[in-house]
């Protein structure tokens, strides 16, 4: 498999994160995969946002779970962008997606959308939560899943295998050769995040990872030539 450059929340280093504007820019930059985050609104819609509340990325305040889709749509998500729903992203870009879910409830709602629109081949589902990965795998035949970890040791490999994940997405600042070798023995793909500097890109290449998640589209151009 080719080395993948994954756009973190689109290209959040240059556009408002998790917006259609950011996702379109990621596609135009030629990134291989677009990563996004999903939460459920009060009325059960999969909205594309990272945090549990709207405070950091919009002009509103309060938890996403306390707001209906209509209330969320009224907010400015940056440069006049509105908070998208998952289906809008699927329709807006052709690039493969990596959708991060936060819990089992979101997994079940996402499974309905993926099965209804036959998205198992296009959307990889990721999570920090083993049970969410296991649930989406149970509900969506053939779905590819990835376990994300920020604080981890070699045990992350056993966790991924136990949850049925084929990939681990790991914080590059904690990644060691021992963990890489352990993951390879389990036949896991390894993605490093967040790779925003040439030093981190060189480390990713030196460790022989399968890809890098980045905030900046420029990493796509330089990644081809970095050994």
C-alpha cells in the first residue's frame, strides 16, 4: 500500500476545521484521505465537529448534545461556514474518509448511514474507544476500523487486535520502534499523528509507517521526497 497523507479535519492548519470548505481544500490539495470527527446532535443527527461543545470552533456556547441540528446550523463555524452533517461531506468530496466516532451510540447511527449508502469501501471508522470500534464492525460488514491512541505502550496492539481493528493511529511524539515492530507482527497498519514538521515526517518515514495525519497540505508535496 502507498504511503498515505491524511488531512486532519480537512486542512485545519489553513481552513476552519471540520467544515466543507476545509474538506474541499483537502481534496483539491490531493490528500489521500480526509479525517473528520462525528458527534450526535440532540435530535440524533451525525454532525461533524471535534469537541463535545461548540465553544472553541464556533460563535456559540454549550454542548453539542444539548443542541438540535437547527440550532447547530445557526452557528458560524469559521469564515461563514456552517457545521456540516456527515452525509453532506460524503456528497461534497470524492476522497476516501476516515470518520472518528466518540461512543457506541454514534457507532450505531453511523452504521445506519453507511449500510444505507454502501459506504464500507470508502469510509474507515476510527475511535479512541475499543467498544465503539467493535460495535461498528459488528454492524457494518466489511468496514475497516482504526484504533486511535495518544497515551499508549505496546499494549495498544493487543487492544487493536481485540477490537478487530486493522490500523492503529498513534501520536508520533510517543511512538517507538518497539511499538512499531510489535504492531507489524500483528499485521497492523500504522498511521502517525499529527505530522506537521519535516522532523516528524522524517521520523514517520524512518519508522516505516503507512501514513501520516497532518494539518497542512504542504506535507503531501514534501512527503514524496523525504527519506
